[in-house]
DNA sequence: CTGAAAGCGCTTACAG
DNA sequence: CTGAAAGCGCTTACAG
C-alpha cells in the first residue's frame, strides 16, 4: 500500500539563502527576524525584502532546538473528551485561547491526559516539549497539576483542589458576583419568590453561585423559594425544574446557574403551564446558543468565557517570559437582559 | 516587571545519557526508540530500562529537525472562531481528532486562518511546519485549500467548492442517506403530512438533506407538507418553525436537519399548542445535548461526529506516511429513537 | 552593528 | 546488529 514518496517537498527557502539574498550573514538575518534592537534600519529593510521575496518562514524545529523554547502551549484535556467537548463552555474557552495564541508566536496544542498513566503525560510536559500548560478541568482530589506547576508555567481556569498557594496562577470569574448580578436583577424586577437551580454543589463554582443567590435574597429580605441541584446539562436542568415544581412551593422567578440547564428547564416550565416571564421570570448564566435559542430568549450573566480563554493564554505567555504576575486574574462579566425577565 | 529567570529548568535527560546508561551508542538508542527492527532483543531491553530509569522523553524539536518531520497536524479554524466553536458539531469533530491523535505520535494544533492574509497561514503550512492539515470549514468560493493540497497532505471534513479531483481527500457522512433515515422513520410511524426544516441551502450538506427528505416522501407516495430553511441555530430553527405554522399547511411530523434547530423549534411548537409527538412527531440529525436536552428528547440520526474527527486524523496520518488511499471515506450513521417519535 | 563558530539533541546513511 | 560522523536549520555568546 505504500507509495513511492510522500509528494516531493517543494522548494523551501532557508535562513542562509535569505541572508545571502540580502547580502548579510545568517546571524544578522536571524537578528532581524527575532526583532533584535541591534540592527540598522537599512539592514532590516534588506532582510525583510529578501524574506518577502522568497516567502521565507522560519523552521520551527530548528528554531526551537537552538533557542530551547518550544513556542507551544498545551491545553490539557481530560480523557473523558466527549463530556468535556459537549459543554460549550470549554469550547468557548479554547476558542478564546486559540484566538489569542494566533496573535502571538505561540501555538496551542490539545493534549489529552491519560488518566491511567498521568505520569506519561506529565513527563511529556516536564521534559521540555511545551513552554507552558493550561488546565481547564481536573479530577478533583488530584494534585498532580499543582506539582507540575513547580517545574513548568501552568495556568488554571478552574480552582485546583486544596489551598491557593503562591505557586498557583488562576484565571477565573467571580462566581459569587455572577449569581448576585443575576438574582438581584430578578429582585429588581419585583419578583419575591425566587428559586434556584444550582450547579453541582461539589464544585467551588457551584457553591459560590448558590451562595450568591442566597445572600442576595437575604439582603433583599426575601425567603428562598426552593433550590434544586443540577449538573449543567439541559436534562439535569429539566429534572431539577420538575422537582422544583413538585415541591409545590410557589415561585415567580428562578435563577438557573447555567444556560444549558435553563434551556432544559424552560421546556418543563412550559409543559406545566408556567409562562415565561409572565408567571416565572428566568435569569441564568452563560451567553451562548442555550440562552439565545430558547423561546423566549433568556436574560443571562455573560461570563465572557472566550475572554477568559484569551486571558489564560495571555497569562501563560507572560509567565513563560518570566514576568512576575499576580496569582489571580478575574475576568469581568455583565448582565444581558432579554425577554425572560421582561416585565 | 521581569524576574531573574524563568524557573531553572530541572534536569532533563538526553539521548546520549540514556545510551551511556544502557552501554550503547546513541545511534542504537535512537533505533530502539524509533522501533527499528535491526536491534537485539537484549539491547532493546537495556535501552528501555535506561529510559524508564531516568524518565527520558525525546526532545521533539531535535527529533523533528533531524528527521524532517514535525509530527504535527494542524486543524484549521476559520477566523470567525466564535461562530465556529459555538456549533457543537465542530467541537465534536475536534474531540474525535484529538482523541485519535493521542493514540499516535502526532499532536494536533489549532491554527486560525487569517482571512485578510490567508497567504501567511498557507505559507506557514507549506514551509514544513506541519505534516498535514485538516479542513473543517472554508469560505465557499475559495479554492486555496485545494491548492495547498497539492503540496501538503490535506484532509477535508466538508466538501470543498468545485469538482472532486483525485487530489482531494474527504471524510464525510452521507447526508442524503441521513435524511432518508430520519424521514423514513417518520413515514414508518404512520405520519403522512411530513414537513422539513432544512439547513442552509447554499451548502452541499443542506441540499443533500433536503433531497433525502423530499425523495423519501416521493417514494412513499406522500406530498410534502412544507419546507422552511434554517441556519443550524436554535433561533433559526424557531423562526423556521414559526413560518411553517404560519403557512397554515397542517403537518403531523417534521424532519429537522439539525438538533440545534430542532431545540429551537420545539419551543415554538409547544407555544402553539402542538404536542410532541402526539400532534407532531419530530426527527432530527445530530446526537448531542440538543437532542437529549429537549422535552421530550428527540429521535435523531446520530452522525457519529467524533468518529468523523477520528477518521480525518486517521486518514491524514496514512497520507503523511505515503499510503495510497481512497478519495472518500464515509462515516456510518444510525438512528436513535426517542420519545419525539413515539407512537 | 555584524560575522564566524559552536552547538541545540536528535536521525540516518555509511561502513563495518 | 552497531557505531562514528555528518547534518538537520536555526540562535547566540563571543569577538570585533
């Protein structure tokens, strides 16, 4: 089945050739390419002209070998890839990171962590095959990434288990504030019996969002009108909505901790003859197809998830360059009002 | 803001050290690592022991430079990344490709194509920085990727504009068959007034799915009960459903060309007092959160999208290795029956 | 500001 | 089956 040859490589210009064309040494050509300040304007122009003429692109392998950098950042993906990619949240973070990367010299590689043999993955990372790693998800309880962070720049997009130490860099959103924003909006709309569908309460984000809902009610002098736990999926949201209704504590609004859950919950509300927003106002979190695609579309807290991905990438690049930066970066958010909370 | 140093690199073992430890030359150690057949069992064992002992991982840059391969495959992402990643379909293809890649020596890099300066991206690709490229999307009308395919192994996940030439390798699903499968199921359920919400009709897939719906009706001796065009989004599906209802041609079933559109359409059906499946049976395409998260869950044609991504990766690897393979790979599909078409 | 030279860590004909 | 040697295409002190 083998063919003669994998398509004869066409002509690929080399640094030396560019240098010759520009009438300089390859050292100088290299300096121009790498933006060294110690080169004449004129030389720069000549080299750039030569580069443009032959369409020169540096050979990454050679460059990386010589400079001992890889210009590569790994995005770590848990082995349960199907679940991971099913959540548009992660896709959006990846999108933001990839977009930011494209504006830099770094490229983003998807690296799936073997859960049976995490050591293999970690060795790959530690052995100089990437300049840094981005962690979006991890088996809670595992602290392997924390260890990795001691020998390699690592940026977390979720809070790793255990205490925050100085060695951890995290880019996150203020989940408590997000829930306050969404819930307060329901209060401002005059709703007084506000329920919630929470995220998984064994996650930090899930608990924080619930706390935001609860504290907002207390501050407004309102009693909670019910709380059910969901799992961030539409089906989970639908199930939680059913339990909420079955509990028979009347509610005129519900803060749902994710748009995916909200989209599932909407169908259940309708089935039970509850009109949105007339009977029940709905506010949620995440501005994506799940919040725009329902009827009516949902008021939501936009967490700027793509911006979070970009911020993670920006942070890892700065860490790689050896900059000294803060432990935590918070990504801003805002409320997007739609029909589901119209008066 | 600069710090002293980017964290002293810890000890990274080198091939030479592994070789010394095993008592062989680095040539031999290299052969063991690369699975050359011309090495003694004993030598292999000794080298592997040394590798395990020091936790050796080959330096990719050196390896790539010496072997003139990159072990990297680029997944091309259009510059409108937000739209691209919003569709779970693409995320699922990426997932499958990444998963397959992790079982090989290849790594998958996300490469965003600059649309203002596509030449820049293409030069990067052509200049030996990747071994192959995967194309999931492209501006129709552009034939640049076809040109690229003449100098670099390229696998398409969508049909490029223009004629299929021998130089094009494509991994796809039979969209016509998918629509036949879904529509025939509605016919088998005894529905006789079957409408459709199509995908964008300026795409090959959109037209093929519509043709499948239409031909199935003809074969069953049924008249079409209406057809509206959607755009693969929930909002687009909702709008199409509204038009379908407004057209006032009664229908008792609808084949919707994507689950995203179906999820939007479901809300509109309910609003209009149409019960699913009692009044209207719904069959769709894509087995993801959009088909499982609605109430009731949707009967759908599972296109095995992750398998498609894996097949794309498998195909590019074979092409890179110089194997002679067929122009087209079709990924199988199957029908998943759920409540939306229950009798 | 520029160049000659060494070296990054591997692979791979070439001999044996 | 194994080793010595050359070389992959860059970067980067080191001199000047």
